C-alpha cells in the first residue's frame, strides 16, 4: 500500500545523528522464502561463500529439502510476499520492549481475529526525548507462517520480513518468482513498501510474455512512485533491482524509459567479499540481507500463539520432571 511521508511529522524531541552502521563481518545463514522456492546463502566472516536454491510445493517442503543450517551457524529466514506494511508512530519504549509496541500497532492497523497475525517492525533511533517515534510495522497471516515456524523452532532460526532486512539507503525493486515489490529505505529503515500486483511475480512472465509482463510491472511501479511523491516522500532515481527477475531482458530499458537508473544493489553491511558469479548476486541478495540483518528483537516475526504453545509444552515437561523427582525421593 502507498505510505505517507514518514518524515513529514514528528511529535516532540529533537532528532540526533543516526547511529553508525555496524561493519562487523557477518557470519550466518540467510534464507529467502519466495513462494515454493527458497534461496539460501552462507556468509562466513563477511564472505558470501555459498548460494543454493531449493524448490517444493510449499515453503515448508522447500525448506525441508534444504535441511537446515550447518552445525554452529545461526539462520535467519526472510519472507518476501504476503506482507502487510504501514508506517505509523509507536510509543518510545526501550528497545527491549519495542516488539510489544509494534505488535499492538499491528493489531490496530491490520484488524484480524485474535492470534491470526504475526508481526515485526523497525523504528528509527534518531529521536530522543519523544513520547512517540516513527516505525514501519509489518504483519503476516499466521496460517502462512505456521508450518515454517515449526521448522524454524527446530533449527533455532529467526524469521524476519524481507523489507526490514534492507540496510542500505535507496530504492529497491524485487522481482521474485512468486511476487514483485518495491521498497524505499532511508536512514537505514524501510520507510515505504508495496507489493506490486503484477500477476504472480516472474512466474507470470512465461504466461504473459516478457514484454507484456514488463509493461504491466513498470506501469504499476510508476503509479506507486507517483503516489509516494504526491504524499511528500522523496524517491531517488537510482533503482536497485534484485531477485531472479533482475535478469529479465528489457528490464533496464523499461526502467530507463520512466526515468529510473537501474543499478546493482550495494553490499549489505558486514559483507566484504563474494564467492559468487556477479550474475547470481542480485538473485541471492535478499537472502544475503537476511543473513546480515541485525539481531534486534523487534524485526523478528513474533508468533504469539506458537510461543504460547511452546511455553505450555515446557510447563508440562517441567511438571513431569518434578513428579518423577518427587517419586524417586519418596522411594529413597
């Protein structure tokens, strides 16, 4: 959905200079879920050293084909479709409690049955002494994430929405197999995002024909950017094209005709080297961003129902252990 200018209003307090972006080399596994395809990268000491793609009839099936991260490595699983995104103000609570404020905002903005949504968000740290701070809030239907949530719990992986993993400022157009989207990052935070309803991502190009697909895509992109600018959001002319659709013939020409300059995406913070062919970097980009995403609790998708179920299972296990211990003590 088009978003209002996130920087046009501010309540109280004064902005301060943004915190420096951490440059510690990344060491993690990143996964992008793109419909029934998942793209997986390994980043070791800032070097992107492996990239694979797995396909199944569902995200859970494709993830099962992958089998999980290598021993000793943490994983981040990013969703890049089916997201509801909005810009709003949230209470300026300590970072450790921010995910709770974001969950409240998601429930207010995206009405749904109790427990039907999982949420995440990112807020600027550039404001002090303010009652409220601007934040980007993301919600996803729990029914879509539940099968993956179980696998993520088994692997101790965290789940994040792709728009919140983009750490370098700029305009991004993602062309995946299952969806297409555009995101604007400013000050290290995604401040505008929209999924483009051009059928079903690059998979539709084979049905519509590449030329027709690109025409529809560019028309919707132009309308989206015009809507953002009409609300006061400054849109840069440089456009980073990522995803497997970045290799579609004619994409550079179509974007150039609407005044955009397509370019390769910048290296995410923490990435210093690529052991990948240049042609694969754009396809792997959102998975790389997931691996490099900061471990802020608020940008992880929180599934309150799954957490409650896990807590209940843990409580039952503790009760069984206490009963066994008490029985043994009685025998002794």
